[in-house]
């Protein structure tokens, strides 16, 4: 069974540019989460999808961040326009309906905004 | 005050010893508690979860939960060099949000 995959693994962009991160959850996992880890800080929750619906987006920092999960499969997280403080590692995780708390993490996307 | 507090370490133990990792949390209503292991440059991997007060054992790992003291720990028996990693404590208070600690770095010395 393939794990959670994320693309790209690294992204370096300039302040003001736009970046889109992609997450492909484990097949059949209805729950999809986005997290962010800023250097030296803890992993922080951003939002949670159940299928294509946003269940909880209370962790999204501001309206420069937009997450979508059209069709309930893969998800994208767009940052527009990027700011320096958006740098960090963005993790995606998924879990099945039956074991909602057993999250499987992807390898993360390291975003650097210069 | 942070939601979840962990000693960042580093914690060093000799091979074969017991490694003890600790975590405290602030939300007294928290219901679910998790331990993740993260190797350098890799993604967090769930190794244990516990919902009830007391101990839960899985192989060489034991999770301990004390809700009255808002304290959760992870014991690793017969530590191996392959256990060297950062261990993240995570707490689910209510709903679907998870709060993570900053992690404790563990080194098992051969």
C-alpha cells in the first residue's frame, strides 16, 4: 500500500510569489490533515478535510492560505502571496474513517520564502 | 503556555537501558494521546496511542497516562541504536485538532 505522498519535496520562492503544495493521501482515507512546522517550533494543525469538505480550518494562519480537496482525493494548499514567515515544513496526514486518530504522515514539503 | 510541553533533550541512554520520555499538556479535557517517532529528515510515524489512565504496552514500548496530573510518558525498554530519533507527543483535546510538542531527541549509545 502506498503511503502519503507530497509534492514538491522542496520549494524555494521569493516573497510575493505563489506556491501550491500537493498531497496525495493513502487510498481510501477520507480524513486529510495539513500541518506546518516552523523551524524550532512544534508541528501546528492547519486544517482537516473529510472527503472534500473542510471539517475544521481554524488553524489556517490567514486568508493567504487556501486549501482544496476537489473530489475528495488529493489536496492542494496554495499560499498567495507568500511571506517570509510562511517558511517551514508542510506536512500532510491522512487517516481512515474507522481509525480517525491514527494519522499517517507524508514526508513533508520544505518551503523556503526568500 | 504551550498546549503540549516536552523536554527537548537531548536524552542519551546506553544500549539496553530504559529510555523515559515525558510530556505534559494543558487542556484537562483532553481525551486522546499519541506518541510519534521522527527520524531525521523523515515524516512522523505513529508508534503508540493511549486513551485511558494507566499503562499500555506494545512490544518494547509502554505509554503511561495520568489525566489527573496531565502527564503522559513513553518508556522504551531494551533501547536500541535504531531507536535514536525525535519523539513527538501529541494530544487531541476535542474535535479533530491535534496539538504537538516540540519533541525530545533521543540518542541510544551502542
